C-alpha cells in the first residue's frame, strides 16, 4: 500500500538481542519463503522497495538534520535519473536487467520522500 515500509523485522531482532536474548545462524538451514501471487507484481516490488527507501530517509533525518534545499534538488535529480534508467531498461531489456533498476529507482524515490516530503516522525 501507499504507507508500506520495510525494515521492521530488523528492528525487532535488534530489540530482542538488546534485551539479552541470543540467536544463532544456521548456515545449512533450508528456508522456504513462499511468495503469494499478489507479491509477485511490479507494483508490489516497487511499493516494497520504495517503503524501504522511505524508512531509510526517515531514519537519516532522525539521526541528523534535515537536508538543505540544494541537497533536495540533487537527490531529486538522482531519483529522476534512476527512474529514466529503469524505464529505458524496461522497454528494451530482459527482467534480469530491468528489475535491479526498478529496485534502485524505487529505493531512491522512497528515500527522497522520507527525507524531503514526509511529515512522519519515527519514535
């Protein structure tokens, strides 16, 4: 959805570890990650990674000061450049090339929204 953000699982794991719990990485563990059809669309992938970028942008504002107007223009130019690259690759390339470009463009757009447009605050 429009408010989709990711990264919550990372915060939960960090909170569990900070509380004194321990964890273990099992290298040979087999994990079956089932993706339902509604999560296999371009729109979902774009919303997911835009949410990850937005969370990153919000966190960067929480940890420091708001970006300047010039930084905002630079960041917006970066978003436009990545979006144009994705659109070009989408039109003329196979998914192996355009999906990573979609992800990069979505993260950059989300980060720009989180840093420059959002009135949201993180706790």
